[in-house]
C-alpha cells in the first residue's frame, strides 16, 4: 500500500472536509479557526465565492495554455491589473509556479544583467528549497543539509534582529550595516556582487520585521556599487503586512520583487517584477516553463486582486494586525521573550532561561490545535509560534483566537 513520504510531517492533526473564510471544517466534525492560511497563501480566505467562480468559469474555457506557445486572456488581464499595484518602475513581469522558482528567476536575471557572480543574502532569510534557493536560505539548516555541494557565490550578512542580539534596534542596525561593509572589505569585493536578496519581514526566520534605516542602507550601497536590490515579497506581498507590499513600509525602491503565495488565493502562481529595461538584459531563452502563468491560476489571481480592492483587505490587514499584535503583547507569560510582527504576521518567541524553548512552543501550537486554533511554528530553533490569518479576518475572529491563545498560555506556563 502506498503512503506519503514519512518526512512530510504534518503540523496539525486535522484532515480537512471543507473550508470557508477563516475556518477549516475537519473530517472529525470540528470547526477550526485557521490562523495558518496555508502558510500565508489563502489571502482572501478559503474558497472565496468570487475566486471560486472565476476559477470555475476559466476551467470551462481553457485550463492550460502554455504561455511561450500561446497567449491567453487571464494572463494578459493579470499582467495589466498588476500594473495598478506594483511599485513604480516595475513594469515587466515573468510568471512561474512556486516561490523557489521566482527566487531562482530573480537570481538568474541579476547575474545575467550585471555579469557578476555574487549574491548577498541576510541571516534568517528563507528563499526556497531548490538548490539555488536553499543555498540562499539561512533560516535553518533543515532546508539545505544533506545535499551538498550547494551553489557557489552566495555570501551571508547580518539582518538587524535586535532581540536575538540583545540590543536595541538602532544598535542591531548599526551592526548589520557595519558587517556588510566589512564583508565587502574582507570576503568579496562589491563589484563582484550582482544583488542583495532580502525579505522585508523574515518569514521562516521568525517573523522579524526589518526597518527603514537598514533597507535604505542597502539601497544606498546598491546604488553606490551597481548592485541590484531584490525584495523577496513571497510571504509579505499582496496586503499581508498592511501595505500592498512589505517593502513599502520602509520608503525604499526595489529593482526586482518576487511574488507568490497570496497572489492567487491558493492556486499555484509566482513571478518576478522588474523594469522592462532590466528584464531585457536577461538572455534569450532564459525565461519560460511548462506550467507558468496557468490560465486557471491567472483567473484566480485576477479575482483575488478584485477582492483585495473591493473589500479593502490591505487596510483590514493593517487594522486587524494592530489588534492581533496588541492583544498578543497584552496576554503573555514569562516563557515568551518577544512578541513582534507587522500587519497579519505576528510571531511569539518562547524561551527558558534565555535559551530557545522549542518544546514549549511546539506544545503551545499543538494545544491550540486541540482547542480549535490552527497555528504554525518557525525560527531557526522552531521556538516561534506564528499567527497568519487570512486578510479577511474580523475583529471578532481576532478576539476568538486570542481567547483560545490565553487558555493555551495558562496551561503551558
């Protein structure tokens, strides 16, 4: 009898019967408040009627039209619609399927456009599981261990993770920028670096927001040395942080952004956005793929953008995110050393005697599931519980989640 790989570990015991909005209904007959959102994917909630109808209509007319062979209307419409929300100057798009593919497309473009081999990533970043993307990932060794050699040319600089260092944000930012300059002085010359690749908020690395001075420092160094600045917006994009894209909190201009997750409400779709001038510097034949820009996924993405706009979900993410972060900070225990986040990305870091407490974080996450609240963990030591509700979440649902979380903390104290 065939089974799934034993290495596919399930974070909760739930088997889904059906789902709607912020709720998953299990085959056990229970209803669960879903604060995982498919790891930030179901931005408009489960099975939003407008997204479902758009996908149904598209399935009846064209399921797959390979986009280097033929064009199709959902792709053209999506390309036009994204032009209304993308940062100024990013007017050219390439579509793929997964976040890892988008990251590798950005990597390929930066190296081809600059003729340089080097990439600088930042400690705690997650960029994917394929060989190149895993090489660029530093949020945990579980993503890259056991299949060396990895890709060459990747250099790691500090991210201003103030809590980890035990410093103020100013001190952590000073350190991160100084160490980046030291990296250029000692390990790799800046004229060998094609790109900085960075998340506006560390995702798998523990839900750590960056800050304006740090990102503007990267922009300044990128301009000085002819380096391209790539923001990995795969988890932070499409309203999750309370801005349409996470980097927009920090008044900084990217050269490339990578997109996926919340773009299509659960249908597989990813891509990169850059200026047309930069995209033209990619080599002929370097962009393509069999399933990229699938017609049904594109139709779902157009519908997702409709819902985000018409239901004011970016503003809702900002308002509900403030409620979630404030509530999580008000209801805490000694075992939680830090509560942080941006928009609907909230992380709670468990510690004991100043050391990461993975066991207690896991126990809290599992107990929450037993009580009807689905959460995930993250961080290098998997000791951060993260809350990622869909963008449609209501104040009442935030209150319900925090009520369950209060019960959990009373038991894991």
